[in-house]
C-alpha cells in the first residue's frame, strides 16, 4: 500500500531554492514547447527559431543559477540568485524574443533583490515590462511586450505571492490570445505571437513553482499555424546580428541611433557597462563596425535569413541540411552566410566555446548539419558540440578543417540535394586538397621553426608552422606563395583583412599570373578582426 505524499505548501515568498526551481521549470517547459513555438514564429521574421532562442536564453539563466549554487555553501542568498539569473540570461540571450526576455528578467531582478513577497513580485513585473519597452527601439503591440505589460497590469494591486503569480499568468494568457488580432501578420498566419507565448510559458513555470500545481494547458489553437500557402512572406533585412558589448552609457546611446538607421528590430538590453545588442540589417559588417566604435563587441553572431529555410521553419519543418562554419572577420561571415551557412565569429585571442558551436548548430534548424571549425585549436570543442547535438537528434558531420580557406573550399562544393554521406565526402575531399598558409605579425622575440624572429617581423606560416620570416608583408607573401605553388596547384585563394595595404591583393594576383600561367586566383575580403592574409592553394 503506497503512502500519500504530503501536500505542497504554497509559498509566501521566493527564496533562492524557489528561484532555482523557477529557472529549471522554465527550461523544461520551453524544451517541451520549443518546436511548437518555433512553428508559429512569423514576426518580426518568419525564421522559425523563437522557441529555440527562448530555450537557449532560459538555459543560460539556469546555468548561471546552478553555478552560483555550486560555488556557495550551503546556499546563496535570494538577491545573489536573482542577479545571477538575470546576468546569465543577458550573456546567453538569443534572437529578438530571447533578448527581450533577458531584459524582463533583469528588470525583475532589480526589485526582487530587495524582497520576494507578492508585492515585490508585482512591482518587479511592472519594472520588467517598462524596462523591456525602453530597450526596444520601436515597440509594437501584439508582441511579447504587450503580453508583459498585461501580466504586470493584471497584478499591479499586489497581494499574496500566489495571487500575484496567478493573476500575472492569467493576464498574460488573455493578452496572448488577443495578439493575433493586433498584428496583421499574425492574423493572416492564424497564430498568436511566438515570443508572447514563450513568456506565458515562463510565467506558468513561476506559477507552478509557488503553487505546486501545473498551470492551465496551452490552448490548442495557439499551436496551429495556417497552411503554408496562407503564411505571410514579407521582405526584410538579410541578416540578424547579435553581440555582447562592453561600453559606457553614452556610447550605447550613440550606437542605438546608428543601428536604428541601419536596420530594424533593434533591441539593446543590459547596463553597468555590459550590453546585449540585437538588430536586423542588410549590412552586417556595418552593424559590427558600429559596435567596435562604441566599445568592445564579442560573441558576435551573424545569421542569414535564407528564404527557403525561413519558409520551412515557419511551417514547423526542419531544413534537411545546413552548414555551420567558424570564420574570422565579418566579411567572411557575410560571404559564408550568402552561401547558406550559419556562421560563428572567431575573434583575435577569443575563440568560440563549445556552447557557441552548439548554439549555431541549433540555430541552423536542420536535420543534418556539416560543421566546419576552420581551426586546429577548435577540434575538441567542435567534437564536443557535435556529440551534444547528436544527443538531441541532429545528424552532425564534423569536417576537420584547419583554416578558413579550407572551409571556403568545402562550402564551394556543398550540394544540399546530394545524399548526406556523399556531400560530406565531397566537402572533406575539397578541404583536404587545399593547402593553407597565414601571414601574421610577431608580437615578441621568439624561436620558430624558421629561426629567431623579432617583434614586428612578418611571419609566413604554412600548414601551421613558421616557414618564412620577413620584414615586408608583400614580399613575405610572395615567398610563401612560391613555396606553396612549387608543389603544384590550380587555384589560389587570397583572404585579405581590412588593415592590409590596399595594393597587396592586386600585387599577389599579378605575381601568380606572371609565374604560374595555369593557376587561377580568387580574392575575398575578410573585413576587420581577421589575420592580415590567409592563402589557400587547391
């Protein structure tokens, strides 16, 4: 005979354990509903990833809270826990809705750090809704902002913790149901706002945390998008650009103005010197450059809104195959994105982590993914990300590309309509047939395989080893090219950074034409943040 479990005691206030439970429940709930939320994502861009972005944002918040618990004995205090939740969400925010969710949590944390009873929660939700609206350049009704405001309004009178949580959740549900009538794009698609639905899920997890009872089930009509031919397709910017930015308040205000003129869906959240910037633009390089002028951008993510994959995602379908490539420089990121790849930026001295690669695999929203790390040092992180993605049901092939030029060669022969194994073999063969070199500037005196170099010397690295030490960039590049072409070759690929002399690429192209009549040359511009010169010989 089984013994009945003791009844759950409703909470009068949130403590650190309750905040931890809320984060875990939010993550679990968004994980269950992620694909359904992706399927109804038609605004601001029908790219079918709102559920995924909210899940990743909640995952970052959850991991930050778990880290605080792991470092504290016996448990952290509530203020420290809510701040960790908000900070983790800020660092890991993804997409338009994820970025807004991070600001909602940040707004709540500022109030909950002083108290976590019902009245504080009501004020926290009010501050969260206001902070989120301030973060969005052009607030639109019928979105997650509307749902957040309704949740705050429904519990503005305060009261006990349970009543406030229940009123906020019910207010959010009511507002969500009305969103389809507030935006034409939602009405034509027959859906509610995807970001708003995700917020209802997060508030439902909060209600379950304080009552011990599951929230009301999701209305089935919220998960039923219109047939594909009825879904809206609207023109918009080509790229989504997201980055963390270390900058002061005045610099960020100027950045807002610049990015607002460049694109749309601008959201800038954060404060105290650390910001998360999100914008949709046609010129991804200009958006990143604006961040460089404002401060120090890092964790830069550039996603190309491919029409075909967007349509599939809007129907709740995964694209069959995608390529994820790590690239140095925004120019190469744009080049690879135009070829259909999801890109991850590698910054000087700051390689992407395994979580960044896993995030990119998820953002690709495909059943099959080819992963191009394009750096020997990323092999282990890429392998770990691939293994984690496989555990989520994604078929991932890791091609061990050691340089960006090998990745370009692999991407050039990529054919998504081919069988997966055949495509991977062809891309691997193309990468393996590409010898690579890099020119760099020595930072200090050191011993190399080519002898002793001094600070400021030009180093010519072939296949990762220093082969040439010179004083002039162009002359050293010619020597490296001659050594590589002495073993034969049909195509030379030059990838030039912004800060190299303007005549470098034309000089090297002429050098190849004069000395190697049967060899073609292709030049790409890597933009800022890339090595001075990358060379590939196929």
